[in-house]
C-alpha cells in the first residue's frame, strides 16, 4: 500500500516539488463517476477558470471526488465540491465534506509545537527524547538503543533532520506486521508500540547531517505536545490552534468505515485492493485497503486529521492574514520558515527546503516572504495545501489516491492550479468564510 504521507525519498520528492508547487486494476464505476461530474458550493464572480480546470481534470483523470477551496489574502473566494463522496449512494462532495488529510497534518502539528515554544514550555533546540515519558520502553533500552537518540532536537524532528530515514530502515506506520513480530505484541498496534520499535533501533544518520522525510519524528512531536501541555494531542491543537481560527469541525480520523465522522467522504483505493486487517479483528475478516490495512488512529500528529478544504485555507488565512490576535507571532513565523540546519549545507536564493512542517521557498520581494506547501498521501487519499507569497492559498482534497496513469492526484493537479491564480488580475471583493462557520 502507499506509505502514510508519501513513500518516495525526501530529496527526490523535494526535487519534484520544485517543478510543481514550488514553481493496475480499476474499480467498476470509475467511468460513470468521471462522466457525471457534478459540482456543489459557490464562488465569487470572475473565478470561472477554476471551474473549467476542475471539469477538465475530472474528464482526463477520473477521480472519484474532490473538494477545492481558494482564498486571497485571508478572504475565502472559492469553495466547491466535485464528483462523488459515495458513489454507491450517489452522494456528492460538498465544500464542507470532511476528508482524511494525511500529511497536511504536519503543518498543523508544527504550529502547535511553535505555540508551546511561545508559551515557554519548550525550546526548539532542546533534545526531545528527555522531554518524553517513555516508560513503555524496556528497562534495559538505554543499554542497546542508539546513543545518538539523546541528541535529536525538537527542531530536527520538525525539519526531518533527526536521523530517521524511512527509505533506509522502513516506516513503522507502513510495516505493521514486521513491527508486531519484532515486538511480540498483538494487533492492534498502539502509538507506543511504534515509538518503541523506532527508538530501540539504530538511527540512519547523525542528527543534523541531512534531510530525510520521516514520519516517526512527528509521532514524537505529538507525544511531546501531550507531555508539555498535559492534554491529549487533539485537545491541545483544537483549543490553541483551530478553535481560535474559527475551525470547529476538524477532528481525528478513525480507521473503520462504520466509525466515519458525520459528513466524511468514502475513500477508494485506486487499485481496488483488499487485505487482512491489522486492527485485531478476526483474521478471516479482510477489508478494503483504506479501512484497516493500516491503523489511522496511530497517525494522529503525523497524518491523522479530518478536515474540509475550507478548514485548511481558513488555517492558512488565519496564520498569515490574522484578523484578530495572531496564532503565532511574526518572530515565531520567521523561525518556523527558516532553513534547516544541515551539516555543511547553505541555502541560497529561492532554493526550496523543508522548514518546520512545510516545504518552503523564500520569496523576499513578495507580499509574504515565502511560498509554502505540503502534500499528503494515504491509500484512498491525495491532498495538497499551498500558500503562495502573493497571498493566494488553496487546498484540494481527493478521496482517491491515483489517476489511471499511476500518478498521485495531488501531484497531477498541483501545477495546473497555479494557472488560474496567475491569470487573476483583479481578485473579487467579498469573503465567503462567514457562510461556512
């Protein structure tokens, strides 16, 4: 299956990002879904180019459903759903439909960590392991764990420079059965099981030596948030980040289809696969890949939120164009988007890099000093969030992962979505946010 939040090497992925956001077997009913595309929602005048783009994209790439929201300098100007939320029930995606957002979770977790730093509860250059309550580790763990673990800082986890490389040692989220065997535990695995697996093995490189995309660092950050706030991860994020921005419906996802949230879409694996579940159900119970091949509850701070596209552009709008008290100070934003500290590496010009929770390209002469973005991928899910230096931001969410040519939907639509933004000479006045509280 697709590994949570992307399988490709981080640097390969970063290279691909420079050309896009940075500037099988097919299930029955796919053709029907593509040929009968419907749209819901609304937009302000003058943005028909987005409608045309989405219609053409559906005709050429046959996604099940999608949601697109666009904001300009903090004002929601476009919010529409396309295609099916559930093909069997013939229900259509709404602009408020909830999707699993996969790695679009990482910017949210990063903001929560920055908030704790502002509150004086941690510093980014503190070693993270001593801040975590790891009482679930074996008593003799320190005798055979990698001593470099004690050197990993909070900042390095945020920037994927902590020493983990899932392309080398594997991603614990995507190898549930080997983790189960190695630990001698039963399904379902817990977040503590995944941390125990990762933290009692050798690192793949010295902390700070290079960048390598690794989900385990964000699992550690989630536990850090809980330890330093004395709250559950989702409670702290909701109270300190989401609710102050007027975001009320975001919640953590659940694995099983019967546990779906109200208004949540159905997910479709592009290859239509089923397999033995990892949830502790009867072994004879096979499930569709999006509903039990990996346990999404374990992804909470890594890739586990449910959100609408409107929620996510409300998040970027509130972060960069606050109308009240800002979520983060200007100093914290500057710190969050600073280049990573990598041994022997100097970033220059508009070279892209992974900052604290975001892929980033500096744009010092623009309205904002950076363009930032993130993609997300789970089986049945492909997502993209972009905030450009000129003040245009958008989020597009798909409830299917890959097009017929095998490419992720987020990657395929990434470049084209810049075109209507580039061609808009006069953005319409008005703001649709108030209609979607």
